[in-house]
C-alpha cells in the first residue's frame, strides 16, 4: 500500500520523494523568493562589473571633461558662422588631449564616436563640430598609418613642428668670407624717402689684431655725398642699429644702387677698406610699406685699374641635370659713355651662339647715366651637354640715347677653345669643372667692328 501525503491526502509518486505542491505554502514562498533574490543579485553583480570594465577601458582611450561644454561652446563660435552657433552649442562635446604622453603616441577616438567630425579648438582640446553649419576639412587632423584595434587614429604629436627653424645666416659662412652685413630697406612712396637701417656685421677680417669698423653708405651713381655710422671699437662683430634717410624720387629710385663700404679705422685715423656690398634697388625690393631685413657677404674691391673700354663682371653656372646654362650679370665699371647726349642709359645684352649662329638673346634693364652700373640680373638658357663644345656666350654692353639709338661700348665672349683664349677660356672651363656652382670673374671689354 502506497503512502499518502499528510497535506493533500493523496498518494506519493514514490517513496522518499515529496512533490513541491505537497509543501506548506510558507515554504513555497520562501523557495521562490530565494530564487528571485539570487537572480537579482547575479544581475546586479554583472551590471557593476560591466560598468567598471567600460570605465577602465575609457581611461586608456580618452578623457571626457565634465562641465566643459560652456567653455567649448564659446570657442566654437570662432569656428562656426553666427547662424550655426545656436545649433552647434547644443551638442558640442570637448575631448582633452593629454600633454604628458610621450612623443609619437597617437590620440584616438573610440569606435562609438568614429562617425563624428572633430576640429581643433586650442592646443589642448578637440571639439565635435556639426557637419552642415561649419564644415572645416582643412582643420581636421591628419590620419596616420598606425592601427590600434578598431579605433580611428586622429593624429600624433610631432615635437619637431614646435621648434624654431635655425637661422643659417648666423652660423654658415663660406670659405674666404670677408664678413657679413645685415641691413634693412624701406621706401616711403608719398614722402619719397628711402629709409636704410644698418643693423650689424659679423666675422669681419681685420688687418690687425683689433678691429674698429665703420660703414659708409652711398646712393650710386652719386659718389660725392655719403652717410656714415659711428666707429665701433675693438670688435669684429659690431652692432650698429643706425638708421639713415635718402631723399630720392620715385621715378629714379629703381635706378639707384646702395653701396655699403666697411672700413677699419686704425690708430692714425686712416681708413682701410675691408669690403663692400652693392645692393640694387628694384621694384621687388621696395614693394609694400614694410621694412625688409637683408644680409649680404662683403666683396673685395677690385684693385686692378679698369681696362681701356671698361670691365664687366658676371657669373657662369651649368646644371648638368637640368641642361641649363645660367648667367648672372653683376656690374660693370670704367665704361666710356658718350657724353654728347642729355639722356643716357646702359644695358647688357646676353646672346647664346652655336657654331656662330644666333640661338637666343636676353637683355638687362637699363641703368641711367652711370659709368659703373650694377645689375645683378639672372638669365638661363637651355643647352645640352653635347652642345657645349660648339656653343659660346656673347655679352655686349650697349648705351642708349635719345631716339632709341644704341651704341656698343664693348663686348666679351666666353666659350670653348674653338672661340676663346686666356681668361675667357679659363672661366668657361672652370664652369664645366664645377657643375651647379657659380663661378664669378671680371672680364675686360673690347671693341669690334661688327654691328
């Protein structure tokens, strides 16, 4: 006979097993409550663990600033137009760039924010900006090739971008340099005044142990009037910081040349020339109303007397990679001008010849009324290496008078052995032996019977 339940008076399914509906109601409620409480505790622990894990992951990728919305929205006004400020400020979010990271460590945007655009607000922040009101693709950071999981790399910090570029004019001096001079030039168009600032000089080559330099300024072609600085005692790198004013009309200022002559004053008050700088005043130099600071290396004055018809100084250079022949016409001296005309200008014509046939011709600007004109103009010609054995350069100094009449003052031809000898041949061969370098020399002009 099967046992019966004392609660429901029914038969048990098997001996030793009690059905749950046969338990008292109080015990059933306790069992169900325990099961539900365990499930809720388990869910709570899982939620807390998930939040802690997300927070830990967020600290390694970015740091969100709380309360920075107001500050970022103020800066965001500078990036967006006025009509988009209200819309942009409502959902502007700021992310701070940690500055204590080592160089080269990228700042990344989490995958959840990859679809959003970011623009720089300051040196420490990146702000989310709406695409429609103020798109600024040129302000977006450049992406790099590094791969950090699924994160989108915004950019890296390059310390080299914040370094001030080195001024090579203060440290790099060529071999045999006589010194370097710094000055400034500014022309006031309305007042017709040329303002020249004498700043400093460095590495002056003094004839004795001590050097006491001064500088004289001429506005060529006027050789009689000049301005000069004070003598700086016992220094080869003087600091002048002196300003000079020349009154010159706007029509003739581009025809003038500034000459800085640096002298050493000895104990007997005698002036010994250390070097000079010739600076032609051109439109490119005098454009604008701002002061331009320029430096030039000193050049030695030619002690040789001018030849019968005058001398011409120019540079030659050949670039074998570009097949380009470069001529820089510097200046002339001792020209015999025709004085029976009231208006005189002098120019130089540079002609490239091949087998005594004309190839191309270029001319310098005309300089008014000076027997010692300064040009400093550069010309380039296309010449293959195979043509250099049969090519030559002819530089002709011409004088123009009223009525557009021209008169040849002298000519010099440089080229290979086929056409030239002496200094002209040496200049050409030195140019070929030193590719891509400027070779400068003086040449005596000669008269020809050719037109």
